[in-house]
């Protein structure tokens, strides 16, 4: 393979990885505190994408207003999701929580299907993200370069919150020992809400970028990226934020490079991801970063 | 109530059931018969799924894979070589698939055995973990199986699927299998094997300390569940006469989950009730019927709305009526009799 | 490290106690013996066999049974069913026999039931046979834990704080119960307890552990007077009584 092509695929891999990373963070933060796999997390991408689209198309808002609004709205939806589907089951056996999560996911997908229709809709990608940089044989969508940068900025912001603020300290405490944190008088409900807000907002940001990258959106668009991001979170060590980011980039790179190097096996790319997941769960369930605590 | 009376009550119920089925088979409409077949197949699926999820307490999210294995095994074995040649147009079927043909009943048993064999193989990785991890691993395996069905062109005919299967499945097959499955599985649950499984569900550490080997017992449940799911898959294939990988997605697992949760996780009776309610709810139509084509127009139906309702029901049950309709209790003649006695007591004048 | 530099030998038929301050590592010792925790160094042997790396259920099959500090009954199952689980192995009839409802299987089920009932009678729990375990009062739940462990027909019984939460009369009954078990079945008993009076009363030999290390071993009288034990419990004050 030529150097140019390899470079192109490398950049693509990093870019895809950055999108996975943002989604993975949400999974990992919620799991760290609640020990819950939020099946409905991936669907938040879809909500953000549609919200961003309707903001521009229906309300004629400029993208730099519509997209952040969509992110905030989706963040709020994340809090609502917890309140409605997970909070009532805090004391219930885990299997109930998982079932509720699956139900919430299907509900969101099919509600979108009913309300919006299953026909894929084109996402209005702004030119700011849309033009193509040409450097010799290299053709790169400028979005591909912006994504990792935006991701990195968001992650840095998140790390600041988690490590340098009181709220962040409370979140880390909650992930280490749920009950003790409650006994210390910390308002767990607010911490959990904050966790969902942050995780959902990051997923929303990823959703918007995803929609700009693959500009046909449909109600089930969040399923596969969501699952892959979950795999990334597990690879990195579920509960560990840095792990989620690392896992995301790793998975994105692997996916692109495997497809580039072995084009015959492209059909099996989803199966590969599942097999990686099963492998990690069986042989190194604590992932790359080890401990199941938010670090 | 004496054991003998209960035995004869059971016999009488079975006679009644098959009597009703006989009437339907003679005088019922095609639509009604199809619904009844669906109910029976769903009962088999739900009761075997409940064995793993309800009785053993594992969140197994991959039954769609075993149903797919059963469906394809049964279909490929029962089709004539000529039918297969007609289907495998992109790539020819490999040997021995392209020449083999067996009677329907043999294909069903093979379907069960095939599914159970795969269950055996994956039980080694799967049963090393519990809880969320087990859920995700089984989900992954279910998906891998489906992807393989989609990609293995020369074995399964890939995305095109298999068409033109003989409609072998009739009320006697579907309800016969359902009756056997319910009886066998319920006997297992009532036995000391079932007790061990429930103990594992209640407290696995304590169960180990009392000498129970969780791996052996859980694998048993896993295999038996896969066996009956495979057979049900075969019945399904020969009912709708067309199968493709798209039939066996996570949606199928979700539907089974609804059945057993609404019915009562852990209760065989509950699973039966859940299956009946679900089939009645019209989901059967989705799986059974293709989009309706009238002239050049395709009516896609309102698939989303049905799923919205089902999702809502699932969530409402899990949030508010978590135990489902039956909780963990089973139907019993004794319970019925004492309820009747209680009612009679309220009827006697003071 | 929870436990280090700990070794113990228990003779057949002994009534051995393990005491020590909170967090000393007592339950860890039990967990290692029963295969729930793997020691990083050292060996455990039972009746001449090295059982260090065996899984828990095989250790139970070899004859070591236990109860738990926090009651771990099968809550949703009946009292009788809790005991029946212990009779699970060895089973003569296969699962096929169970599923087909063969007579051989039904006979075995009957045998298991009757066998389990005997243990309930012995523990005074027979009237509650069909109650859900979680509905039993606390003291009876503790007894059920013991009955359940006994039903595995062990050579040695590990009791983890069996008297916790009991009133003095219940403790006396429990002490008598334990002695009876030992007399009747020749079972070796190894128990962890906080209640000093209870331990001194019932145990023939006592081992004391602190910070994961054994600090004393001997008869109740010897232990009562051992200066290391006294300082471990009370940091230098005089009494070591419950």
C-alpha cells in the first residue's frame, strides 16, 4: 500500500477512534458509578443528530447555535433517561436494570421510527466542516481533522472536571464506594445526574460529528457505533475514563486498518469487533487500564 | 389433592387441548391456524429461554443465535437437492449440504442437536463470567452467529436466505413439541437439578459451599435451552417457509425477553402466558408475514408503533410490576382448588 | 496482606476456635480453607490431600462445610429446599431421568427429601419446612445455615460467627447444639466467634490471630492469661472476657 493511502487510513482511523472515544466515555462513567451498562447510550447519538438537523432545517438556526443546543438537549435527555428508567431500580437486581436499559433503547429507536420515519434523512453538514483539504494525493475532509481535536479538547475539559473540581472528586468517590459516598452526606442523586449529563453530552457531540461524517441519519444509526464504543470502553477498562479514550482510538484504528489491509473480510468487520469484545472479557476483563474505578 | 387426581386432571387438560386443536385443524381458518402455530412455537422458545434467564438467573442475550442455527440446520437438511440448487444461485452449496436430505423429524432433532452443540462450545467462555459480562458475551455470540449466517454464502446462502421450504409444520408438530418441552423442562425445574439452578441464582457462593458445581448445572440449563430453541427454530423455518439472517437479530431476543419478563421471570407458567399474549399482540404477523404487496405499492405496516408499545410494556412491567404476571409461582391444581374453596366459602350464607 | 504467617493444625473431632479483633483476618482464613480465596503462598491439606487449589464445591465434596458471617441462605427458597440443595451430590439419576419422569428419579427425589427432613428435625426446624427461608426469625436462620451445612455430611464444619446477634438463651442452645453435633457425628468443628464467653465455654483449643498473623494458641485458660492476646484485644488493659 502506498504511503499516501496508509497515511490517509491512519488519519481516518484516528478520526473514527475519536468519535468512539467520546461515546465510550459515557458508558464508562455510568458503569463506574452505577455498575450499569447503559444500552440506551448509543441511541443518544441519534437523538443529537436529529435535534441538530431539525434545529437547522426547521428552526433555521445557524449550525453553531443548533449543534450546541442539540448537545445540551441530549445531555438533559440523558438525565431524564436515568430518572425514568434507572433511578427507580437502584435497589433492584442487576438483571432488572439491564432489561430496563434494553427497553429504553428499543423505545427510543422505535419512537424515532414512528415519529420521524425510517427513511434516512440527509444531515445538513456546514461547509466549515465540509471542505476537502488536498495535499498531493491526500484528500481529507477537514472534519476528519477537527474530530480528534474537538475530542481532545472535550476530554481535557472532562479530566479537569473530574480531577480538579469538588464535583469531580465526588464522582470518583462514588465510583469507588457508592454507599460510603452516600453516608458522607454527598448528594448522590446530583452526582449521578451530573454523570449522565456529561456522558450524554459527549455522546451527543460525537453524534453530531458522526452525522457530519456519514450524513445519512436514521433512527437506528446509534446501534452499531454505540456497541463498538462499548467494546472500546471494555478494552480500555470499563470505569476508567482514560481507558475509554484509549480504547476508542485503538478500536477506530484497528477497524480502519483491518478493512484497509484485508478488504475481503470487510463484511466481517462487525463480527471482528464482537470477537475482540469476547476475547477481552474472557482474558483480560479489566481491560488495558486495569481497575474498575473512574480514574 | 391426591397425586392421582392431579395426574388425571393433567391428562384431561391435554385431551382438551388437543381436542381443541383438532377442531381448529379441521374447521379453523388459515389465519387462526397460523396464530396457533406461532403461539406454540413461542411457548417452546419462551419456556426454554426462561430456564436460563429466569430459573438460573443468567442474563443470556443470545438465543437468537441458537434459533438461527436450528432454523438453518433443519431447513438445509429437509430441502431436496433440487430445491437447494434453485436457492444457491450466487454460490453453490458445499458438500454435503448440496446432496443431503432427511425426513422432517430427523431435521428437527438435528436442529436441536446442532444448537446444543454450539451451546456446548461457547459455554466454556460464556460461563466463566456472570452478570453484565455474561449478557454482553452472549449478545456478542448471538450477533457473531448471525453475521456468519449472513456471510457464509456457500453454507447458508447468505443474505438471500432460503426460500421454498416445505410447510411441514402443522398444529400437531408445533403443539406436540411445545407440550414435550414444557413437560420436560418443568420436570427438570422441579427436580433436584432445578433446585441447584435456583440455588445458584439465589446465591452462587453459598451454592458452591453446599457442593454445587455451577459450571455443570448452568451448562446443563444452557444446553437444554439451546436444544429446544433449535427445534423451535426448525419448526419456525417450516412454518414461514422462508428464512434469512435478518429474521434472527437481537430483536428476536428482545421479543423473548418481553415474553418471559411480562409473564414472570422464573415461572414456566408465566412464560407460557407471556408467549400467548405476545403472539396475540400481533408480533407474530411481523415475523410471519412479509410486507404486504398490493400491485406496485408496498404497505410497510406500522412496525415502529408495535415495537414502541412492546418496549413501553416491558419497561412498565420492569419498573412497576417487576415480578410480572406470575412472579415466580407456577400454576398448580392445588392452588386452584384452594382458591375455589376460598371462593365457595365466601358464598355460603353466615 | 490480609493473612500472613498463619499456620494451624486441627485434629479430628476437635472443637477449635479462632478469635481475634475485628479485621484480623479470620474470615479470610475460612475463605482460603474453602477455596473461595487462593493463598499466594502456602498449602492447605485435608486428610492428607493438598486441597489448596481445589474449587469450593470439590472441597465441600471432600468433607469441609461452612456457614457464613452474613447469612447467605437461599432466601426465596423454602427451608426444606435450602437443605435439599446440600444433598445434590452424588446423584444417581441423570437429568434425562429427571426430564422423563422416570421412577428411578422419583425414588431418588423422595430419598433426598426424607434425608433433608431429618436434618431439619434435628435442628428443630421441621415446623418451618415449607416457609421461605427469608421469613424465618434471625436465630432460626442461623440454625438453618448450620443445618444446611450439616446436610453435606462433612468431616469438618466451619462456623463463621454462629452466635452473632443471638440473645444469651439462644447462645446456650447453640452451644448445646454444637456439642451434640460433635458427639453424634464425630464432626470436627472450627469456629470463629467474637463472644469470648461463648468461645471459652465451648472450645477445647483456641487460636488467636491479629493483623493476619497468629499470635497465640492453646487451651481456653492459657489463652485467657496470654499477655499478647490481652494486649491485642485491649491494648494493655487487664480483662479478656466477653
